[in-house]
C-alpha cells in the first residue's frame, strides 16, 4: 500500500526494473513482459521511461504482450490500445517494435488471431511477469464478470459497466465505445510466472475488497490471483477504502 497513484507507479516501476535487471535478458533469453492499458499503469510507465532515460534500465531484450484490444477500432484510432501503448510508453523506450505484441482487433479471423497469440506466448517460453490493472467490476484484462477462470485469449463482449466506464475516453459517447474486445484469458494471466496488478482510486475499492476478502469467484476475475503462487497487488490508500 502506497499513498497515491504516483507512489504506486514508482514502486511498481522500480519493482519491474529490478526483475528485468536481475533476469539479465539477452537476445537468446529475452524477458517476456505482459502489459496493460488504462489510466492505472500510466505512472508506472512514466517511471519506467525515467529509468530508461537515466540508463538504469533497457528494453532491448524485452518482449511484450499486451492484455487486450478493442474489436473493430482502427489501429490508428486515438483510443485503440495499439495507439495508447505507443503514445504512453513504447515511443519513449528502447524497445524493438518487432518485440511488441498487441492483439489485432481488425484481424479477418478473430478466433485464429486469438489462437495465434496464445501460441506466440508459448513459443516465447511463457510470460515472466504480467502487469495488470482492473476494471471497476474487478475484471482483469477484459475478463468481464462471469468469465471462466480457465479462459484463454478470445473474443469477449464488453459488460455495460465497462462500456460506461470507458466512454470517458470516447468523449462520453457510449455509442462510440466498441462492444467487443480481444483479451487474454484468466488462465493466460495465471500462467505467467509472476503477476503484478495496480489498483488505485476509490472507485476500485469495492472490487479490490471482493477480490481479496471474498473467495475465488468468476464474477470478480481478479480474485483468481488467489490461486497464483506469486502475485502482488500494488494499491494506493484510496483503493483500500473497503478493506
Ligand atoms: C479496461 C482494460 C483493463 C483495465 C481497465 C481499467 O477495461 N481492458 O485492462 O485494467 O480498463 O482502466 P483504468 O486503469 O483506466 O481504470
């Protein structure tokens, strides 16, 4: 627990940097990192960018896999997760764009796209550390309430609450928010050797308490982390309001 979002970002940024540096990634043995979008990870991204600028961290031998992407939103749309990742993070670090993996929500065969994504993760030896955020309903990636805890990368219809929450990025216009997304599954996240989730702000406090203080439940998919041997939830004071 840290005071606010900036302090959480600094803590998580330092934590990830240490993991990457201790791993000593090489071209033959890269560090495989799972990444989220949303406002929650932005302070972490800012801190990581700072560490790269200071020469304390390099993404040269880091391979990334993003959690999710909207279906049907043009890749260059300002709110596509592809655009978000380059705008908020990738454009400022020394990552090879060929090492960046983001689901293609405009692929002609979405089912094949999801299967190929899982296969690529596997071919890279699995994800070392998956960084995540949560929705107000406790979803991780776009694993909306009711998602199977053994789910894999797939197409998901967004819950009304998620469309409502994300409409703030579409000028408050619900009709502009895509109705579907591609997302890694809960099991894809659980397969990572380590999971780190950032939860900040009071609007996430009910979800956080359900995920931590109630049982494992597919209505709050973050709760699946209770089954993971190495999971960390980094929160700010506001997010603990219901604990
Ligand atoms: C979307 C993303 C999630 C993210 C959530 C929270 O639903 N698919 O991966 O965790 O937004 O976003 P924010 O951090 O902006 O609250």
